[in-house]
C-alpha cells in the first residue's frame, strides 16, 4: 500500500516512479542493561567467596518455626518487620516488585508461619480447599528434584535444561517419593489437578537477593543492609517446615547472575538500574 506522502511527491515531482526509487531508512544499536526496578522473592541467598557456579545446588533448611537457615534467609523488603501475612503474600504473588536492584535495602521479617505453604503453590501444591489463582498460580511444571543427603560438587547437577523440557510438557507435581528424583521428600497438601497449560506461569525461575548473611544475622530492630547482587535461581522442590532430618532440607539451583546476558530471569521497564535482570535499551 503506497504511503500518502510518496504519492504526493510523485505528483509534485512529475515522476510516477518516485516511490520505487526514493526512500528513507533508520539504523539503531541496542543492547540490554539492568532495569530501574525489579521483582524478587523474599529469600536471601548468602554470598559465597568466589561466587556460585551455573548448575550448582545450594542447600538450606526450614525449621519447625518456618525459619530458613543454611544458605538462605527470609527477607523483609519494606523495613517494617512485616510478619507472616506479608511474607506469604509476596511468596504466592509475583514477589516484591519495584526494587532498585543491588541498591535495595532489606531487613528481618517477623513471624514466618505459612511461608512454606505459599512457596509450594509455585509447584501446584495447596492446603485444604485453597486453589489458584487466589492462592498463587503454579508454574507450567511441578516436576521436582531433591536430595535428602548432601551432594558432592562439582560436577554440578544442572537440572535447568531438563526443567525447560518438563515445563514444555506441562509435567505436574508427581507426589512425594513417586519420582526417583524426589526420594526422601515429604510435603503436605493437595496437588493441583487442573490444566497447567492454562493456569501455569513463570514461577520457578526467580531472582533471589544475594546478601552478607553474617551482617544480616546481626541486624536488630529496624536496621537494614544493602543487597549485594541479584541471582537467578531455579526452585527445585516444594518445602515443608521441619519435622525430621529428611523433611527440612531446601535446595535451589543457581542458574546465573541475574544481570548476565545469558540469564533466563526477566524483568520489564526502563533501563538504568544497578544490577538485576536486563531490559532492552537503545544506545545509538
């Protein structure tokens, strides 16, 4: 369909072929850069000398009070010591958004009850009569991996490529101990029986703030510390508050630094942030 301005130029120039011989063009150069704001789960990953490696499994635990220990800490992004309800809502929702990357300040949350239940909705596991979307939308797959013993690394398990395959097949959560990859895992809840293809979302590839856990543990009152960076991780399995040595472990897999070009963690919005998932930006 011939543009109107070219038709006008044909008339002014007397050249009926003007539109075929003249034109305009534009060239732009784009890259990706950290966004001004990010979304993240309220789970702090303890920094490690030398950093984590892609495919590496990171171990923590959930005790009977639903506190996380080991390499993880529950976080409060609002600085008000938010309790169980606030932590649960962030876990079952999109995470805490509008965070300024590594400039984010975090503190300690209050009571953490029901945190595990909210976390498990990402695998399609719900308590009682609860169901999506009101109580959290499951990922496109609930397929899980777990180890009830510490594992020697390297080599790193690197389950991310298999996770992508399981997600494409909409593989649901299989139930505890019915999958050779989850022997020793014990959770409680109703498994979502609806269509993951319609209910599911991007819920298990998430960003965790990387923090100085020694400094975090020493916080008191309303004190806060600064996030070191943001990590892109894969949630490997549902969790259950402590009731024995085989039910307290909590594993996630490190995929990449969230600000690295190959990171599958995404965000949206304007570029110009400090650390975190990347967004497209025009540079010339």
